[in-house]
């Protein structure tokens, strides 16, 4: 399963490098939303719960863009059929798509988080880097795991642009709550008490449950 | 001669609309089944069922001794499919496309390079598929279909868009000379009958002609 998954992931990364259709769009979208918040909130800076909420809602909405395009290359020329005809475990397709989306999210955050700190955030991020990286990576795992599952479900749907956000966003509410609550204390002017371990644990359980669920059902999703 | 393909009472629906209604036919190893019928008669659906891309809803389907859909995993990797769409990635080069499928099928990359030469597009191997002519894409699709040396070839108008010289290039790979069991969907009645050992004529999803002998006039009546 790992070998075909790596082949599909390598192909997807090559296509993204060549076409630059997903990551730049996600990053540009995030920057645009930060600017909109900057003017819409009529504030020079935000902190605490407000800052955390703005950051994670923006990242979640940018994820929708990535999820919508995750199977785009497979749709053109019915390339997905070519994969389905191969003697491989179809879970490899899921693993490759989830890994690809995870990498896209990490790249997105390399741009979006510093941009957020510059454009909107009052207090600096300097002191909270290790904790923030742990939160981002665990949240990304959940976003990628559920995103790839929903993208596979909607791959052949005609109204996928509507289906993806309608299915994806409710499923990601727990990630939003946990990530925003975990991040909030680190975005305050004076770091307050936090329950980092509790929220990281919650994200870890969420990631595990959805990854196992996705691995169990993805094969059936690709059946006609 | 053992049956490579055996259908008995095959039914397939799309919603309430029947696409195949009680189709039965047997094809021996190395034989060619020519499938005729007007647009919408169910020819492509039949090919997609045999390729394991669609599940049969009733009846029995056996390909290379494996019963579908239960043993579909035994069939995948042993059939080659040339359809209306090339099942290729337009933004990958011709060679990258073949190498990707070679990895999925665990085929040596040298075979991919050899096939590029055999179908006469080695000179354009480094060009994105998007920049190739329709005929070249069709030749590349044929190379993809035989990359893993399949025992059964499912061909949906494989010569569409090819000039006579290009079609000749493909004969050793997908023609009678390939020695493979073939299911050939074509509107070229004379050529189809010339190549066929068994004939299946479909009208509105039902088999109107079936057997080893068919007169051209009877086949042409399917289109009236």
C-alpha cells in the first residue's frame, strides 16, 4: 500500500509544482481574508480568543479550497479510472491524498501564520513557537484526514463545489474548537493559563478516529 | 477453449434507467468480441463493468475466471482499457504518465520507454500530454493500456482520431496480432466483423445479436 501511495503522492506534488493551482490559491486566500478582517474589524490588532478564532477560521476556509482541488487532476481525462484499474489497495489513494493535503497545509501555514502575525496579531508569536507548531501539526493531520475523505466522496459529484464545504465544515468543527482553544492563551499579551495537553489530546484522538474511519471506508467510496 | 469472459443475464442500471438488460455472451481466450450498437445502447457500460469500474446489478460476470464484483481485485491489473478518455494527466509529460502507471503496476521503466518508441512518440516523450495531438494522445493511451501486458483488452473505439499510419503503429499492441482476448467496441461494421470471433449487438441495453456469426446487414440494422 505504501509504494503506490508514494507514487500517487509524488505525482500529485509534481503536478502542484508544475501547475501551482492549490497552495498559492490557499495562501493568497488567507492573506486576503486577513486583510478583510483587518478592515472589517476596524482594529489595528487582535489578541486572545479573537485572534485565535480569526486564524483558525481562515485556515479552515483555505482548507476547503485545497480539498476542492484535491482530485482535480484525476477528474480531467478520467485519470482516476487509470488508478482504479491498477492492482493496488485503494486505500493508497486516500493515504496519498491525505499526505498531499497535509503538506499543502504546512506550506500554507509557513506563509499564513507569519502574515497573520504581521497584519493582525497584537502580541508577538516568539515565545510560543513549539506549542504553536504542535497545535498546527495535530490540527493539520485532522484537516488532511477528513479533507481527503470528503474530497474522495465528492470526487465524482456534479455539485462538488457545494458538497465539499457542506460536508467538510461541520466535520471540522471539533478541530476548530480544539485548535482555537489551544492556541488562544498563546496569542494573549500576557500568556494566560492554558490547557494545552487537554486540547492536544483531543486533537490526537480526533485524528486517530477519523484516520482509522477513513482507511476503513475509503475503498467503498471509490466504488461506483 | 476456456472462457476468458462469460456473461450471463448481466444487468446494470443508472438510477431507474436500465443500461444493460440481461446480456449474455462468452468469449474464449485469445478471441475478439466485437460489440456494436447505436449511441446509448450500453456498449461503454459493458466495457466499464468488465474493467471493474462499474458493479453489475444482476446476473453473473466472469473475467479470467474471477467472478465480479466479488473478485474484482483478481481482475485489476490483468485488463487493459482504452476508452473515450485517455486516463492520462494532461500536465504530466508522456513519459511521466507511463512511468506513473508503471509504478502502480510494478512494471520496469524500460518497458515504458520501449512502448513510447513502439507507438512512435518517443520524440515527444518529454512534452506535456496537453500539448500532444489527439492522435498522439490516443497512441499514448494505448501504450498505457498494454504497459502491464494484460491478458484482456477492453477497447472503446481505439482507432478514433488516428490516421492510417498511426493506427498501424498500434496493431501489434492492441490488434488481433497481440494475441490477447479483446472486447472491441466499434461503429466500423466491416472492420469489426473482420476482426471478430464473437459478435454482440446491443439495442437499448439488450442483446439483439449474439454469437459467432452475424451478417453485416443485421449489424447495420442496430443503427437504424
